[in-house]
């Protein structure tokens, strides 16, 4: 009986422990960006290193990834270190190294969570269900776009062939709201949720409506859901909403939410992004 | 002529390089919290280590601090390492160690910024000027409260002597909006702005209106202002606004903004906070 081929996401984040207790990975052509890998797959791979480590306790609560330098096509090495283990939390530091240079650093907090009083203060976006929002084909030149099914309710990829307004006097809004899932479908877990936190196209594209070099410098994710809640999502699309707050002197920030179709907040995330104008 | 005594904030974040190129600091009674130091002063001290390092280039752009364990009254040691230096950004990793254990980790991105097209997408809060908002005396049992002048336009410290509603059916809102400055006044800089990003009382206090053990686990800050813009603020109060988005299974998140009186967004910040119910 032939083996079921691995999902491309699992292939992309796969790591092998070496004899020095480091993890060896390899970039995946399926998740290539314009230059280097999709930032979300790098985040998922760094998180995966801590998840795979035999010393790991609990589930992901927080993840910060700093994109320190370019990652070239090929192998890389990740070191993951439990810097502190407490009764209910564990703190991790990770580094991704390639060709003798550090290309990314990350920190993660894992927690053994227990049920308490809970509440959500922000509202679920007003949006039609996924089945009523058409799938938006994304530009074919970016490989990783093909790994996601995206249905934009608002704020999709602008058509750069249409000239933007000559001045910035129009009140633009950079909010994107979209249903998104892995393509082909894959059950949601912490690693895929981490990657989905980075699927939002650079807000500067929406604001300026012209091609602008841009790249994430640092991203933080807070996981609000537990593994059972993520497993219960199965392969359903999740709802992402992202917006910029401020653009200045070559950097802008982005804040985003990821919701389940049954209106649970799965993750909140922020990033600061370089842009060249 | 007697020397001008140092501001307590500068004393609290002061570091001395030791013979191993580490920095030695000491907790400050003025910035003590209920247990251990105020998280904002720890963040400012970790940022200060990178700022003081002779290899440092550029100005702070992003800072993440992970509060890994308790910090006891007394000395501590910070190591700061430039993990990657690029043409316009530099990535740092810091660790705060005390008694052989790591009590905090941090990462920072510094950047050489240059002027570009800029824009702010979120609105300045509707709030009276600082002079028209009364100063709120904060509980005397927390030392660090005395180091800030706080004028709450909304969402001040609740009076725990007043019994909260028996159920959670009331629609509470955890937004706090306040004018805040160092006490005594001190010119704003990156370190004091980092500390101000953590002055917001735990959102669970506002939501549940009863004393609840709570502590920040991880905080990220994006600095939107440059050093000249911060220096131009002088000792004026800045406007902070914070709110929670989600509470679940022992952890909630908080998102916040810090504005100048002339309506410039100086920083945006997020944190994830442990709570015990």
C-alpha cells in the first residue's frame, strides 16, 4: 500500500535532530516568497523546533520571531533552548543559522493552561460565511500564495496596473478581512496557525496601491486557543483581519486577529514591517 | 557646588559593564511592584543594555521582553549580544540572570531610519488635555505608582471595596485612557517610553473589579518615534490607551498605544498576562 504523501506544509516545517541536539531543516520551494521563504513558514518552523524538543512542556502561548537576515534556498540549522521552566510556563529561545550567520531569532512561551473565567472583548467581524465569499486568485509569481485558499471580504491584493491617485488625499483604509485555509486542506494546529498569522499582504500595498519593497522585521503572536480547540476546527477556513496603525520613516506596524468560524478568537498578532518608498 | 542627584528612573536602569562584557544592575526600591520590580523598569533596563553596548547602531525600533521568572531585590547581570548587523537594521538578544537562573529574556531591533511618506491610520483618542484631567492618587502599597503622575480620563484603578456584580452579565469594557509622565518630571526617551508601555494596570482588575493575581508574561513594543521626536516632548505627559481583547484559561492579552500631546503616535505595544481566577 503506498504511503500517503506528506502535506507540503509538514514537509516545509520538518526538522531532523543532529548529533549536537540542533535541528536541521531545508527551505521549501512550495513556500518561497519573492526573495527567500514566506515569513510565516519560518515562524512555523522555529515554533516547531521548540515543540519537537524533548524538554518541551505545555502548549504555545506566545511567539516572537525576528527576521534578522535573508534565508537562502537550502538547508539551515535551528538551535532551541529552554531558558527557564516554571510550574506552569516554560520560556524558549531559538536561533536559525545558515552559512555561519544568524538569519532569524525567536522566543516562545509555552504554558500548561487550566480553565478559568473567560471573555472576548473585541467583536467578530461582520462578514459573510466562507462559502459566500469568492476565492481570490493571487499573483502566480509568488509560490506560497498557492499554498493558501484566500477569500477576501475586503482588502484584497490591489491591481497595480491601475494607477494610484497622484496624491495621498484620499482616505485609504488598509483593513483586510479574509477567510483562509491551507491548500490542500490540512487540519489546523499551532504551527499552521502561526503561519496564517503572516499571510496578510504588506499593508503598504493597500495604502499606496503600487509595488513597494517590504518585509517583516519582527512578528509576535499570542495563541488564545488550546490544541483541542484547534483540532476541532479541522480543515475549515479561519477568518483573518489585519490593519496597519502607523507608517513612518521606513517602517509600519500591522495588528491582526484570527477567528474560528464559530467566533472564537484563536490568535492575535502584530508585526513591524520595513518598507521602501 | 553639589551634584544634581540622578532621577530615580536613571538610577533604576543604570548598568555597569563588568570584566566579561556583561552589564551589572541592581533592583530599585522606588520601582518595586507587589512582588519584584515593575515590569516596565525591567524592560527599560534590558533595552538600556543594548543601547549602552559599544557595538550598537541606530535607534530602537522593536523590543520584546519575556518575563521568565521572579526578580529578587538585589543585583542582576545582563548579557547583550548583537546577533546580526545589516545595512540599516541590527538585531539584539538580551538575557537577565540572577542567582544562576535566567529571569528575563529580550530581543530588540535597532534601525537607522530615514524619512519617507508617513501616515497614521488610527485616531487620536477623544480626551481633554492633561491639565483638565485630575491626577488620580494610586494605592500607596505599590512603590512604582509613586514614580508616575497618572491622570485617568477613563478606566482608572477600581475600588475593590465596592463589591463587583455577582455575575458577568454586565458589559464591562477594559479600556483605560490616561495622561502619564514620570514623577518627578523627566525628559522622554526610548527607555522611559518602554517603561510607560507597561504602566497600564492589569485589565483583569477593570473587568472583574476584584483583586486578582496577575503578571505580564511577554510584552512587545514598536517604537514609531525617533529620538528627536521624543526629545521634543520634554517632560510633557503622554497619552496612553490600553484595552484587553481576550481572556481565556489563565491568560489575557492587552493592546495599547502611546501618543504625544501633539497627536503623534509614539509607540504601540502588546502583552500577554497571566491571571489567576
